[in-house]
């Protein structure tokens, strides 16, 4: 079996209807773009349909917290690259990092950490991931990102420095 893509990426166009009066992607719409991209990534690359998974296991992930940094505007009509990756997990929690970059992929526009908890439905009580899911999460957990719950700002700084170095090399 081939290795799974740990950090899938898609390209999206920024639509007029999603922008503010300045032609910038509205702050609240960033979440929609990020979460829609992540759903596309999990479906296309891991064959995970969140609705089916919820029905089969009577459990689902719910967002408990978002950390987001808006760095540069995503402008109406432009193409952006959105990547997502699992940076931490345990028996019932996940942290997914998502990055929005410009069309070239060399400038960070926004970075998001989404913290999620796996809960039973309809009670909404925390529950453990199944063994098969733990195996998949272990395979998807990225190397090179040391997750620290208080380290969001440091992570943003690190990614920006990495991209700056990449631009200098080009």
C-alpha cells in the first residue's frame, strides 16, 4: 500500500460573495474555506466520509477551539492554496493545522489550528477513537511539528520564517 499524503493541498478561488467591502475574504469565511478544504482532503485522500463515520459509529468530532492568525488578505478573485495536516492526537482529541497561502505557495495568508474532540451522539460525551482510527491517526500524524497547546504564535512565526527562506532560495 502506498503511503498516505499527510499534508494534502487544494487550490480555491476567493469569491466576491465571501469578501468584505475592501475585497478581502471576510474573517468568518476563512473558517468555511479551511473546513471545506479539510473535508475534501479527508474524503479524497483517506476515504473518510464524516457523515457516514458518524452514522456508523454514533460518534463524531466536534470543534472545541480554533486558533487563527490572519496575516495577509486573501483578495477577491485570487487563487489560494489550502493545506491541512494532523499535528496532534490522543485517545479522543485531534489538532489539525490548516494553512492558507498565496497562489505560489510562498506567502502565508492565514494559519488555523482546530482542536476537536470525538463525542458520542446524541449525548455529546467524550469517547475514545476506535483502534482502527488510532492506527490511521498514527499514520497521518506529521513529523516535524512539535505541538504545544500554548505554542500557536510560535508556530506561526516558524512557518513564516520557513517560507521567507524558501522565497530567498528561489
